[in-house]
C-alpha cells in the first residue's frame, strides 16, 4: 500500500518541483471546463426538447436542433450576452467535428454498395443530374448576387447544393407508406450515389481552395486533374482495398475477448480512414464515409456470434451525444441579424429556389416507364445533414486570410437547408396523391367509355 502511494505521490512532487505552479490546473483552464459543461447541458437538453417538439409536427429532429441552436446563438439580439462564448469555444467545435465524423461513418454503414449497383442506370442518372444541375445553379446565383466575392466562393455555394439527405427522404417515404414503390427505390438509391458524388465534389473544391490559399491565383489544369484523381482514387481505392483487408482485421480483433472490442476496432478504423483522407488533402468526412461504406455486417460476424451488439447499436450512445452538438452548433453560428440586409435575404431565397429547381431535372432522366417522375424530383430536394456538413467545412477554409463561407452566407445556407427539409414532406405527399387522383380519373373515364 505504501509503495503504491509512493508511486503516485512522488511523480506529482517531482513535477511540482520542476514545473512549479504551472503543474496545477490554472483558473483559466477550470473556467473553460465549467463553460463547456454548461454548454453541453444547454445543447444536449435543448436538442432533445427541440427534436421532440418538431417531431410532433412530423418533421425530422434535426430541424429542432437547428432552431434551438439559432435561439441560443442569437440571444444577444435581446441584450443577453452570457452565451456568446458558444460561437467560438474550441472544445465544442472539436466535439462537433467528432460528431460529424461519426455521423458520416453511420451514413456509410447504412449505405449498401450492392444495393447501389442493383438500382441500375436510373438511380445513377438521377444522382448525376441531381449533382450537376444544382451545382451550376448555385454557382450562377452566387456569381450574380455576390459578384464581388472570390470565384471559389461561388464554386463552394454550388458544392453545398449537390447532396441529398438520405435519412430525411427515407423518413418521408416511410411515413407516406411508399418505401416499396419503384419511385422510392430510385430516390433512395440515387440519394446514396448523390452523397458519394457530393463528397467527391467537396473533396475537389476543398483541394482547389487549399491550392489557392497557397498563393496560386489560378489552378493549373494538371493540378486540377491531380485533385480529381486523388479524390476519386481515395474513395474507390480505399473501398476496393478495404473490402479485402477489413475482414482479416476484424477477425484478428475478434481473437481478443475484451468486451467492446467491436466498437473500439470500428472507431479506430473510422478515425484511421479520416486521418488518411486529411493527410492527402481531403476532408476527414470523406474518409469516415468510405470507412462506413466498406464495412459490412459479414466483416464482424465473429463479434456478433459471441453476443456483442451490432455496430450501429454500439455506436448509438456516442452519436446520440455528439451528433446533436454539431447541429446545434451549426444553428448557433447562424447570424439572424444578417437577415436585416436585403441582399442576404434575396441570396437565401434564390439559393433555396436553386436547390429546389436544380433537383427537378432528376425526374426527366429516369429510364423506367410508368414511374412518377415528379415525385422523384421532389424526393431529391432535402439537403439535411450533408448540406450542413459541407457548409460547416466551408467556414474553416480560407483564401489569403479570408473565409470562403462568411457568417451571412452560412446563415443563408442554413435557411436553405431548413426550407428544403420543411417543404419536401408536403410536396412529396402532393405528388403521390396527384398521381393517384389522375389514375383514378383515367380509370373512371375508361370504364365510362366502355359502358357507353
């Protein structure tokens, strides 16, 4: 007992003698910890309360989390400045970054490469059109309304509009009882491919911005080709290699009988992929998404056979805590005072219209006959979490000391995400009901014609 006590106390005494008072936690450090604890209480409880309220109106919980964040971040407009620290607290930003990495890992886990191949040419055509058209429209709107901004700002605004939220679309289709329809299969397959293409666009645009920040006024064509090749090669190369190596990795890890080894191995794999993506100049979320995409339940069946929970279930406690931190923090960073400026309101409105109409071309590139093309276009509208993630990354990218996405632009993008998420359920319901009414009318007319 004395020996154990000595092993604990002596290093502390030695550290105090060498480093003096700096060894003890400073008052500033203690204050930071207290601030973060208070922030987490407000964020987590507020996120759950906001999610509960909006879900009562059949809306996704992410909207409630954004609204709670906007309320917390704009109390200064009412004269209360006690929570202003939330916008710039680095520890919260780090927790939010971990949350978004886990979120994209989870999205990758829920995406099935086999199903992506099975949905065929229509889903791929819909996804491709659903990336190109919004990208060009977003670029055009930004160039028109933000004519004095850097060219890369316009490209980034286009990139934000590319992705479609798989989770929100799936929930709307499930609530409408349409998950088994051909339209639903095309929409969900296209939404997954859309996310892959959207992340590739993000990787390419981020690479261009980093190249410009190093002082390159115009990016040479060979540099652009290298960025594209690197982005495509990483995503598809890691999936090809990972599908062959990950079963062996998980089989070896399963030899260790320590409880929770599946979760630790999976998280380590996710973080490693995110680190590699960052090391070669891509966004960490691209690596996290790739990690989730290549992991299949068959890779860790040894863990399941000995009674451990499925990976999605094991991740849920972590994502329940960290993911809301990201969405609430995105809401906190929305500056409502910027909407007092007419040009920002106009930008938010036109970006929202570009986000909606840019996806409507999707219905025209479906190869199957007899499907509800309007429903497919409307089902691709919501941007949700992926749009917010892309916008949030834009807040961290700079060119010559200036942020690519400024707070007013970010606020407009968040409004676009919320608007597209809110509009999708009623529009999609209307599209399916409209088709049903037309079919009944035609059927009745045909019956009346036969009787006559």
